[in-house]
């Protein structure tokens, strides 16, 4: 299915990977951090403050989200070092539970999750870019049939096409963009943290803002927080392109996730020092408001520019990682064979990248899918849970398989992640039964599709 270069790479690679291994340690760190830090940390605190109205609870929720993310990263590090192949979660679920659950993950990625990520990230980056330029992003510029496209939508589509073209040219080319954007976004957050700690003396106000029921509100706040932390697992999708993977992958999963958690906790401390929790509810662009309070109107422009860089980097990271899921499915003959082709010169799954670009452009153009996609974010968590559960299954089934890294704190750490996943999913199902039912129904449409592909492959 690939050219001579890919066949030679497959023969030379100890794990049978056909994509060339070109990513080093720091590029892999940039992929993880860049895929995680997007627009969430700049925006979600306002929605979390709406649900969680007490400072200690607000802080506890962010700490809890960080602990869950670290528990997941510690566990994924074992899986990635065992199976350093393209596809990440798809590969882990397939090896532990079979092809159908793995296909359903790919089906969810294809139908909603990945195009939703491309669309939502690109639109956010585009809107902030026009804001920096002082131009109205909502003005309609183009009509295609029944679809009207605004200035923000057109630029968002252009961004998706650009990152697709960048990643088509080679994973190392995409890594250059990722490294640069990650340095800039981390630098912006560190600058905001430093300004907040130096310029705003005093202690945090620890009183409650209003009275709302705690348990359901805490769960809804956690959903938003886990969305902000989401992305730490994306490194697994490009495991097949990382050099010395059995040593590099555990380091990157653990160090990269820990760095994100530390940054998030520090920047939320600054948010709380500058904007009281009661006022944070009315501050959807909290980072811009904090920057304005610290350095004046210029701070708003600087933060808007930082969000553009941050979200563009996240979009690039998502384009580096997401197509590898479709590539892995096609290699298993559960998807169109063209998606498993590797470019003979660039060593990239060009068909899968082209599909990802098309999906993102469609999502941006048809904005009516936005609400569904936002709710369907919860659909990724069953597969996170399955991946972590795979550690227990594979230790029993394949006790002699080489494990260069074993999950620290096993079995308590993966059990903690599983408990958090079940708590989140059950609570969400109780509080949002209709949305949960729709999510499940969309996921189950993949079963007959899988059966058809399986017969076709046979």
C-alpha cells in the first residue's frame, strides 16, 4: 500500500511501523503540550466558575483534573512503550479488547470527535486573529448553496488547509511549527503568571460567591476542566514516528503532562488573585481581562495574539496526530485502503491527512453541528477508560511481553483513573440523559459499518 521507502521502513522497524521515525524527545514534548494547551485555559474558567462557586472547590476541581490527567498519562506510558505504533488508543483497545471496540473508537473520531476538534479550534483561532486586526469576524463574505460563510469561517478553513499542507510535507516539518508555537504559548502563560504574582499582592478571597447545589455542579465543572486538560493522550497517535520510542514515550507522557498541570494550576492562581470568583462568571475571556487589569488595554491585544498562536499550534498538533487513527484503521483493512498509503517522499499518510482536512472544513462550514460536537466530547471518555483497563488485561494475557516502563503506582493509579472515568460518565448520564443517549446512539451506528467492512476485508 506504500512505496518502496515505506516498505524499507517497515522492514527496518522493530515493530513493523511503515511511517518513518523522525520525532525526537523535545518534538514529542511539544506535540503533547501543544495538543493539550489550546483555548481551554484562556476561556473555560468562566464556565467552571458558573458551576463551582467556592474558591476551595474551584481549586480542588483543577487539582483533581490534573491528578486524573497524570494518572492517565502514567498508564498510557506503559501502553505506548509496549505498542509504539501509529494509532494510539485504537491500537491499545484493539490489542486488549478486539477489533470492534477499536473500530468504534475510530468511528467516533471520524464522525464527530476529530472534525469537531478541527472546527472548534480553527474557528477560535480565526475569531481571535480578526480581533487582533480589529476586523468584524462575523461578517458574511461567501454563500455556497444554502451555506453562508463568515470571515471567521473562511479563515478557519484556510488554517485547516495550511496545517494539512504542512503535515503532508513530513512529520518533521509539522514538528517545526509545533515546537515554535508551543514555545510561544508556554512563554505567554509564564509571562501572565509572572506578572500576576509580582503585580498583585495579597491573599485569595476564600468566601463563597453564591449558593448552588454542589455535587451536580462540581461534575459539570469537571467536564469543562477535563476538556481543558484533554490532549495529553494524543502523543500515542504518533508513537510510530518517534525515535527510540520505548525510552522516549514514557518520559514525554509523564513530563509533558506534569508540565501542563503545573502551568494550569499556576495560571488559575493568577486568575483568582486578579478576578474574584463571583466576577469570573461574567468574564468569558478571562485571560484577556486579567491581562488588561495587569498591563492595560495592550494586554487584551497581547492575550488575543497569544490565543491565536496557542490555538493554531493545537490545530497543527491535532493534524499531526488525528490522521494516524484513520491510517491505523485502514492498515487493518477496516477503512478505505487509500488512507493507508504512505507518501514515498515525505513518509506521511497523505490520504488520511486529506480526509482530515475535508472533515474539518465541513465542520466549520456547517455550524449547526457545533452544539452536538460540544456535547459529544464526553464520548471520548469510554475509550480513555478502555485504554487504561487494557493495562490490566494485557498484563494477564501477555505477561512476558517486554515492558520498558511499568505504570508507577500500579494498580492504584490506573484504578484511580477508571474510578474517575466511571464517576464522570455515570454522573453525566444522570444529569444529561438525552445528550448521553444521542452520543451512545451515534457511537452504535458504527457496529453495522464494522460488520460490513469486516466482511469486505474477508
